[in-house]
């Protein structure tokens, strides 16, 4: 147990390093900050809510930078797309925060927040899961026919619609190989920023599917590009929380020491898998987070009297981090075995690169 | 670096049920989820029970 003097909490160091490590792997792999996992985990460890948000944001800024640098080396960042989206994201976050303040003033912020998170996360899970299974089936069929398959395959028809909007200025995103109206990118930034600001999260789990399914970027590019946004938003959030005194730097140091390794492993792992594998992990992350939010919602609606609901929410929070981390490590392990020609399960063959 | 996948694959050679679980994506998903929730429960009961 370590005594965190600023937060006034005693918590085991290894748990903070472990959380940093696991969320680092997940964040580097699916391009999210992981605030929706870290903040509840820190609250479970005994940190007050405001302190948990501050520590989370500061660690996300550091981890996001490491993942971004690694994804830059892997050629997964489209700077035109990232920088075009920043302005829209900032505007959206501001609108989201103002909407949240409105609901807070009329006294229904807690329930509205939880219901919105559940609806948004479950809808994203459903679409991502259905589309990814379709893509996976196509990949398997191509593989069985012995045809050459690339790193990406997605079957959504939405990008064609958004790319056909002919509203000047038209932007050519060279790395993402997308030609699209600037207004579409700004709109995606505003909408995802609004949801992020309203739900009080970084918004990576909304932006990555939006970049894939609306703009038409490949999953790898969406992950790398989203991490650039996370560095901006996390850096700003870290600064604001530090000024307010919401950050215990010792907790941040322990978490970042784990995240530095995790973020590198997660980022490098993307080079071993095809796009649908990343989208599968993203959808699993969404459904587990949805279950956690449903449990917290039920706990609030039952007047915080049914203790086991809170316990299940805690288990899901910790279990989700462990599960996602193990799933990614397993994919990496299977990918290396597949490269050597060793036995791997059938479903893995079309998800990993050869 | 060892992963649970390594253990499962090694054991699967002599265990039909485990191999069929690993061979199906949902089976592997459930296996990992059960293991993760179990580990989360251990962490909770050993280190966190009094904190919440």
C-alpha cells in the first residue's frame, strides 16, 4: 500500500501500474484514451471522483503521446484528417459541456448521462459487431479461395454516401486515401466532440468508428489519427485539472510507468492484425462498458441500496481491462504462430497478417 | 512473454472440449471472459473490498 498524500488515499502501487499497463495496451490497439475504464477503476481504488478524472486525463495525455509516436512510425496517422477534425471536435466538446450543465441545473444529469452512455455505446457495439462479422466472413471466403487479401476490408456503404457530398472545400487525405468534403470531417468532429463533452470522456470509442464508417478511413489510420486528437484533448484536460489541483502526480507516475510499455505493445500489435480484428476488440470493449454502465444505472435507479449491482459493476470494470488486454495479447501470440506456420484456430487465420 | 493462449493451445492437444472452445471465436471469447472476471474477483476480494 502506498500513501497518496494529495489524494488522501492508500492504494497498492502494483494495481495502478497494472491498470496503466492494460489500458495502455488497449488504448494503443484500438485508439482510445480508456477514460471510461480508468476513471471507474480509480474510484474503485478509493480515489475521489474529481481526482480520478484528473489523474486519468494526465495519464491519457502521456500515454497518448507514446502511442501517437509509435503509430507515426507505423505510418498510421493522417495529419490532414487529424488537424481538420480538431476545430470541429473542440466546438462539439464545448456544446456537449453546455448541454451537460443544462441537465445538471434541472437536476437530472446523473440518469441522463448513464442512459445516453448506454444507448450510444450499445448502438456503436451493435453496428460495429454486425459489420465486422460480415467483413470477417468475406475475409474467410477470400482466404479459402486462395486470393490475396490486404490489411483492411469493411463492408459499410456509409462512407460512399459521405464521400459523394460535393461541398467545397474538398480535402485529399493522402495517407487515409480518402477524398471528402471538409464539412463532413468538421461535422464528424462536432458530433463526436459533442458526445465526448456531454459524456465526460475523451471520445476515442466514438471517433474511431466514425472515422471508419463515415469518413471511410481504414481502421489502422482511424486508430492512429484518433490518438492525435487524444493528445490534444488529454493535454488540455491535464492542464485544466492540474490548475484545479485535481492531480496526484505520484499516482500518474505509477500509471504512466505501466502505460509506457502497454501503449507500445498495443500500438505494435496493430501491425500484426487486419482491420476487422481491431474493430472486434473495439466492439467487445463497447459491450462490456455498456454492461458496466447498465449496472451503475440500475444501482442509481434502485436508490443505491442493492449492493450486488455495484459489485458487479466493479467486477466488469476490472474484468473488462483484463479481458481486452488478454484478447489483444492472444491475437499477437496467434499472429506470430501463424507466421511461423504453427497451428492457430481457424477464426484467427483471416484476422492476422501473414 | 507468455499469454493464456499459450496454455490453452498446449492443453487443447489432449482436450477435445477445450480445443473446440478455442476453435470457435465465441468459445474463446467466453473462456477469456470467464478467466478475466475470475481474476477481477480475486483482485477485488484481496485488495479492494474495504475501499468501496
